[in-house]
C-alpha cells in the first residue's frame, strides 16, 4: 500500500514543514479550553468515509456518514485534532478557523 493512501498529499515535499507554524517552545502556551472544528465541503466530498473511519480509529467517533454518504460532525465528540483533514483525498475538509469553547 503506498505511503499516501490515506493522505491528500502527493509527495513528501507537500507536507514537509507544514506544521512549523504550530510549533511552540513549550506546552505552557497550549490552548486547552477551545477547539477548532473541521469544516466540510459537501460539493467536493465523494463519500469515501475515510474521515469517519479515521476519526473512529482515533477514538472519537465524531463523524457519522448520513444517508447520502456525506459526513456529519458531532461537535460534542470532536476534539479538533484534524486527523480527518489529513486523510481526505478530496481536500474537502478544512479548518473552520473559529475557536469554540470545549463542550
Ligand atoms: S477533528 Fe479529530 S475529533 Fe474532530 S472530527 Fe476530525 S478526526 Fe474527529
Ligand atoms: S474523507 Fe473527504 S471525500 Fe471522503 S467522505 Fe470524508 S469529506 Fe468526503
């Protein structure tokens, strides 16, 4: 199975350094009271379900697929890890960029 089977990137170069803006010197500055929910673009979504499977594998079960095979977020379970964003082959999931108080 190719390394990027569950990742939107086509090459390592696309990923290298992508998280550098989020690196801090220590954990004292981590914001633990809010989460940033993923945002789904239903026009781009092909209904593969990878987001739902990865979220479940991560232990959160925050995404269910509806009867049209489109993801539906349960905000009470989402922790904002954005694993779903990484695995979407269509780049149909992005960060909402809106901080929400942790449920
Ligand atoms: S951000 Fe994490 S917890 Fe929230 S829906 Fe995506 S994979 Fe699940
Ligand atoms: S991973 Fe992307 S394309 Fe697949 S169901 Fe989720 S949002 Fe849709």
